[in-house]
C-alpha cells in the first residue's frame, strides 16, 4: 500500500473484528482515466434512462441491456446469467473467474427504483449533468453502485486481472418493495444459491456523509432496522352528515395519530450503534457531543437527548420509529365515515421483539376502538461481524482518498437486501464510498442528485477496494 506522510493509525477492536480510523496528510486521490470515466458514464446513463419502477418500468430490460455490454466486453456467455421471474422482472449475475484460491466476493446492487412523482427540475429518467451534479431517479439509489460494479468488472476483465477470488456482480430487482415474490436476492438464494454464494458481499447501506460540502464521515453498514407496517383502523355505523356525532371514525383515528406523533420510543443502543455514537462524539459539535455522551452513559432524559432527537438521522439510530404514511377514510362528502384507516410504517431496532412494537402502539393509542393490525411479515437479520480484511481495506483507502475522515460501523434506518444475505449466512457490508448531502440528495423524493466528482471518487474507491479484497497478495 502506498505510504503517506504523517500517517497515523488508530486501531480499535470492535465486536471481534478490527476497525481502523486513519488520518494522514498530503495524500492524492487516485483518478479514473478519462476514457474509463466515459465508459462508466455510458453505462450509468443507460441504467438511469431505463425506467425500472415497479409501476411502469422494466428491470428485465435493464438486466438484458447490461448483459449485452458484458458480452461485447468479451465475457463468456457461461459467466453471464439473466434471470427473469415474471413480466418486467429481471436480474443479472456475472462472474469474473479467479484462481479459486479463496471463496468469491459478491458485489450486489439493486436496479429497481421508486416512482419519481411530479415537480422535478429535470426529467427524472434522463441522466442530466448540471451545476456539478448528476440528476435523475436512481443516480444514488442505487444505479450509481450498479453502474460502478459493472464498469469496474469490465475493466478488470480488459486488464487481464486474475484474482484469488471469483468476483460476482449481481444486479437485482424489487429491493424497493417491502413484500415481493420477485425480490431478486431472495429468489436467487432460494433457487440458485451457487450463482451468488460468497465469503462476503459488498452492497449499499453505508456511504459517506457531507457536512458543509466536505466529507464528514464514512459508514460501513453492519446491521439494519426491521421493516414492519401496521394498519390502524376505526369502524363505525356511519350515518347522515346532517346529524353529526362526536364519536366520528375520522376524529378517533386523528386522536390516535396525534398521540403517536407526540410519542418517542425509548432510546436503546446495540453494539453497532454504540460504536457509531462513540466515534461521532469525537467529531460532533459540543451540544450534540454532550447529548451523545449522555446517551452513551445510559441517560433517557428527553432534555439531555434533545439535540439527538431533533436530528432525524441520529434519532433513527437510537430508537425504534413509527410514522403515519397513508390515510384513507369515508366514501362521500355527505355521509359520516364508516371506516377510517391509517398506514403506520415502523423501523424497529434489530434486537427488539417486533410484537412488542405493536403492544406499545396499542398502549400509546389507548383506544379499544382503534385496531392495530400488522401488514406483511417482518424479516429481521443478525448483524454482520466486522470482517477484519474488509474493515482494514476500507480504512486504508479512506485514509488515502479522504484524509482525516473517520470510518465507522453503522446501522441502517432503512432496509436493504443485506438482510437476505445475512440470514443465508453470507456476511454483508454496506460500503460505497459515495458521499452525498443527507436530507438534501432527493433519495426517494424529487430531484435526486449527487455530485459528479463524488460519483467518480466512489468508482475509484470501489475499484481499488475490490481489487485489494480479491487479490490481497497484490497490494
């Protein structure tokens, strides 16, 4: 590994593995040559400009289009598989053969996206470069990573790179749907596991956070919260709106939702979030750092933890959250509602019983006429133990590319396909090296965007990381 001047290593043992935070000065970031940047950009554009929403899009078309690129690059047909499990549902699995001295590494990225909605500054299904940003649905979530993995795989092949491990790239469908029989990762694990079986996987879920436009921290996702939706419902006989009653289904439901809006689940840390907050306490502003220290000391005082509770990102790290996302009530304007229904989406701490969340909701609402019914079945998964080789490689590269930026373990507030891998015994690590402005990047909202320079830096980072992990003797 290239040495940088004044290299300082801080090694910290974490959950049986090693986490290294590195700071160094005067290190230059490696740059992808212009020709390779253009080749990547062509793949990126093609993926973004194929609509892959569940409502109107086609992940099969995207998978087949990427397979054509691999064939044109000289990959044997036997090492390219397009798997379709239904109309407009497609997955691509490609393999770069190594010596077989070590088990494969899996590079996973979903290619489906959430609907764009209205009000975009640019066409969401065109890759637009403007004002130093790439704009479009999926430019972060998750077509940047998909394009990077595929482009880098092609580069490895053209270089004649012979890794110790097979390098498997899987571009999959339906990650964005909480309940889908076509989820690509689950389907492949259940039906053709050998295609993606690996010692470990790299996927989304971790990334870089910017603060005032500068890299602030780089996360490696080791765990994620559990997704569970509940339906709150009030039923009533209804009646004529000219003879209203205070006992109105909409009013009762509204009162229940108001109670929920004012309630916070108790704070609680696990091994991953504790390690995360310990690192954050060293770099946050004094008021936030003081709140973190109170949390680490076991405080549950709302006043002491207020700076964390007010920050949606930190709040989601320290407690289960439940939020109303959909409402439905009544049938016509001149009749009292017979039904009022709300959908409440919960993200539950991974080591908390899911049923306890339903019990808490019922206690908070405290109205026997409001039923709380789970929708779908939750999928929980154990955290991935920090893999020393992965964590050390990430930390080394971070020190070279983003000097002084800490690398820290993280729990995702949302879910990823890592849950399927972890439950199948394949450790998965969310790490992209892609920095963005959290809360302002448009992910799952309108005007999704990411800085052009940050995308190319992520490509460089993942190119070097995978090379190191696939052929560690060559470092």
